[in-house]
C-alpha cells in the first residue's frame, strides 16, 4: 500500500514539476521576445510567438513557431514572396508551403518566418533594403538560439520567389554567417543583377524590354532605388558570390520559358519563376562544387531533414 502511495506521489510531483518547467519556459520566452504566446497556425503541438520585433523598421517583424520539445533539431528561417511589393510572413502557412512547414514541425524543427522592407516602404533604398533586413532577422535569430532551445549551426534559410532571393543573398554573400547549413529557394530568381538575366533567357534584352514596357521600366527603377551603378548591380548579384565554401542549395522552379506571351506582353510569372533560373543556379553550383538538390531528387522538407541529421 505504501509503495503504491509513494509511486503515486512521485508521478504527481514529477508531472507538476514538468508542467511548471514548461510554464516557466513559456513565460521566459514571452519576456525575452516581448510578445505573448498565441494560437499556433499549425495546431496545438507548438508554441507560437507572433509579431516579434527584430528591428525598429516598419516591417521588421517575425513569427516564431517552436515544437513543444526539449530536443529541437534545428530551425528554418523563411522569407515570403510577393515581388518585394506585397506579401506577409503568414504566407509560410498558406497552401503552397503549409505541408512543408507541418512536416518540419512534426520532425522537431522550429520555423521562423520574417517580414522585410518592401520597395515602397518608407526609407527603402530598393531591393538592397529587403536583403539587409534578411541579414538583420538572421542576426536576431542567432542571438536567441539558446533562449529558443535551438542548437547552434543548425540554421537553414528558405524562401519563395522574392524571399528565395533574400535567402540566397544571405547564404552566399562573402561575409555570410557560418551558422547557415543550407538554403531552400522555391520559385527562385537566379540573381538580382537583372542584366545577368540576358544569360538566362535566349534573346532577352533588358533595356529593349524596358523601352517596350512602362511597367517594367518603373519596376526596374524602383527595384534599384533609381538608375543603378555597376557597384549596385554587383552588390545584389548573389550568383556571382557562390563558391565551394557555401552551404548546400535546393532549388525548385516550375514556370516555363516564354517571356513574351502570345499577345506580345511580358509574362512576369515566367520572367520571375522560369525553370531557366534554377538551371542557371544549378550550373553555377556544379561549377563551384556546391552540393545541389531539387524536386527531381527529393522534397524540400526531406532535404532539410537530411541536412540537419
């Protein structure tokens, strides 16, 4: 009888201690991150911290989704798409990537999804502002790995379209973080030196298209914050940054290759997301002996799991 009573008391005390520890951790994180836990977009088996400030800028906020476990395997820092003019960090949990994020969570991988400056955001200097916001979000995450219970050197950068560009720029730039183990680029562009796209699409002439399309001309100037110098172009040409020391790259593009449609207009989906962009990146990765993968080999979530194991 006594043995049974002691066992029951032990189980009760252990359960309460574990619950108290979890509650304490949650409260500590709320204090550190400056926001309260809210409902998770992927069910109840996670802690979700929404609208955490990683800087003081208008769109410098991120969301943190933590598995409820003491054995987190790593983290994916995700940047949304939207052509640097639209979109939101909540897109990480939309139909296009929801299954990927759920798989990551189920496999004890944290997800951090960040907003960044638009081309139209007050004070923006063009795309470089968004790219540098990505660096600031990454630095914030690195500074809080211990607080979040995430092991060091287990960061993967990921993004869709414009977000894929932010991920690549930060993964391949010369002074990149050594914590980055890989980058996942979905519907990616191959570089933000737009003149380099003349090597991506046969017969593509950027200045001629700018003259033909007032929309493209306006986007071009907005993209660079004015007429770019060669130094401006070089600063955002992340493909040229790639070398053998860089982390593994996963790319999946699905659009075709006809930039001019049957009506004689620019097909911007093809221009931004053509498989030719991923082919151009793959060629560079092969030349530099950077590990490379894509949908033909494995799913994005399987790539992440393989890299983090």
